[in-house]
């Protein structure tokens, strides 16, 4: 008879000391919204993943201003690159809504302050990444949908300390 990993954990007296990556996380820069956490970790990186999530939960609420700036630039750049010549961002969003069948009636953002009204973040991904020096670190990606790119959406990438690396198109 095969044994499951859960049987091993239940039988192991040290099981209560194993760090568990939380299933959900509070996102401080999104008015404390709760998003699901996804990611696979080897036993050696679970503890670092838990620390990364805790750092993420303690990120500065002021982080949203930098994210809004990055998203605004990404939306404008995307509309220029993939939109029709002469289209505004609002025109591109209206066409995207027509093609995707989502977000009908949007007029388009007017600047960084309202760009997040056109974004719906849906989950947090934790991943192991190798830095330029060859060291392994945990990266946090918050992903979701946006009005200007219905196919690929957007992502916000943070390091394990909860500091913003970039935000924009996924």
C-alpha cells in the first residue's frame, strides 16, 4: 500500500515546525484585498517563501503610486505598439473590449491615478529565480487582467523583500 506525503507529514513529529506557504495573502497596496498564492517550492526554499510573503504583506501602502506610474506607461506603450495608428488609449481599450467581450463601456484611463480601475489583479505567484550573481532568490508576481490587453494581462514583480522591481504588461 502506497503512502501519501500527507501521511508522512502527519506521522512526523517535526511536522508542526515545517513552514507552510500561506494559501492567501493580504495585498496592502490594493486596499488589503486577499488574493490566492500559487507556487511550488522545494523544502529548502519554503521558509524563504514564507518570509517573502510576510515581507510582501508589510509592503508600503505608498507602493501603489509607483505601480500606477509603471502601469500607466505600460498601457500607453502597449496602445501605441499594438493599436491602430492615431488611436488613443481609450480607443484601443474600446476595441479590446469589443474583441474580448469584456469590460464594455470603458472610456479609458486619464492618467496614473485611475489606471488601476482598468486592472483586476487575481493571484500571487511565488517563484524561485537565479540572480545575476548565481544566487537563488524568491520573486513575487501579482498577476491579473487589464482593459488594454485582454489576452496576456498585467503583472507586478517584487523581490523577496517586498520592493517593486517592475509593473506592466505580463
